[in-house]
C-alpha cells in the first residue's frame, strides 16, 4: 500500500493540459512522519522527480486500452501505456521539475504538473546518470502534444 509523503500546494485547481512551466508549487511533507532531515542534501540538486497520485480521477474515467491522446482524432489511437495521460489504471503521475528551494519540510518547485491538494507518493533527486542512454526516439504526435505543455 502506498501512502502519501505529502501534498502539492499551488494555485491550480484544474488539470489544464498546458503551460505547467508557469506554475510554482510547494510540496509539503507529512510532518507526522518526516522531519527536515528527510530533505537534507536535496538542495544540492537543480531538479527533482516527483511521483504523485491523480486523486481527482474517478474509476469511470480510467482507460485500460487504446485511445487518441487528449481525444485528438488527428493523432493515432495508442495504448494507455504508450502515452502519459492522467487517466491511467493506477493514476500515477511522474514529473521532473526544477527545485527552487528547500525550507524545513517544504520543497518549492516549478513546472510540477499536479494540481493543488495532489498526494505526493515520492520525491527523488534527478541525476544525469538516470537520463536515457543512447538515442531517444518518439513519434511525431508526442512532440506535437508537448509543444505548449511547458
């Protein structure tokens, strides 16, 4: 069973698809479980990877097969595991975002694509060593979908 380590706090209350790089957020850790020492040394990193739960998505909205990303019929039908939509079977999101500051048990980040109140499952420092090795390949629709995302 996964339990939240904290929650996202920001001004965005709806999962709008684009312009996430304009969003500054705080991740407030659960202080019943974590103290400031849980974040010791994290301020040495420029980016963090945040794993979170799409908590506002109801069971009826979950996709398990293929669909057109964002409902755009100009893009091909692809399986849910070939896209990064929020309506995933386990409703898990992952985002690499800029770490702005660490203050006690709170992280300030920019570009986290999660709305206010989102449960955070984990935070990891982003390290170059975990970036893809070799050539990266993606279909054209994937690049098109991201043109206004950040």
